[in-house]
């Protein structure tokens, strides 16, 4: 496969050759013998023009594909960084469940972190009733006479969504 520099150089060389051939044909004085164009030369010019058009189209497609790939790479990178922040949310929630004198400060930090996630279209899951393997990870099953089978009894770790995709599934215990 050609690398991009070779591809561009080849494209420019072909354009230059076609341009030079056109200039030469314009400079030549027509004589009665030249009234009939040489079919071989004309066919070659047509082939070069077609190749030039194809290469130009391939290059445009390459540029579009590269832009799409860059946008996707950027999105994946952002998603990975934000996913790495989720354990901090868990830690803040555990700290908030404990009574301490720093409770107000921890609450502010927790709220700031949640706002950062929401700003980047990351929201905590809210449906913790029935187990769904697409959204939940069953860590354990418990016997329960109060709940029917498949009902989420306890949430160990919240799940998060980015737009409409699961960023991190919730870890839950499920009734047998």
C-alpha cells in the first residue's frame, strides 16, 4: 500500500505529465499530416486522465476516512479518561456514607465530580429493579422470599451511561 507522501507525489507527477503533454500539443504547428490525431497517444492521455481522476477521488476518500477516524479516536480517548474517574465517584459515595467533620467538603467535591461527568454526557443508571445483563453485572445471587427471581436486591457499585451506551455496568446482587 502506498504511503500518503508517495500517493500525493504520484498524483502530482501525473497531473504535471498531463499538463506538459497538453502544452506540447498546443505548441506544435498543425500540418496536414497531423490533422488525424494519433489514436495511441490520445488513448494514453485518456488513460492518464482517468488515473488522475481516480487517484484524486481516492485521496478525497482517504481524507474523509482520516477525519472520521480522528473523531472516533478522540471520542474513545475522552470516554476512557472519564471512565477512569468513576472509581473516584465510588470513593466519594463511600466517604459520604460515613459521619465525619469533613462531610460538607466531601459533599462539595462529590457534586463537582458529578457535574463534570454530566457535562460530558455521563449519567448514573437509575433503573435498579430487574436484572438486565446489558446494564448490570451480577456479583452474587441471594435467596429472597420478598423478591421474585431476577429482581435486584442490592447495588454494590453504580453503573454509568455515556449518551445511550453503557460506560460501566452496575454491580448488583440478584434474587434467585
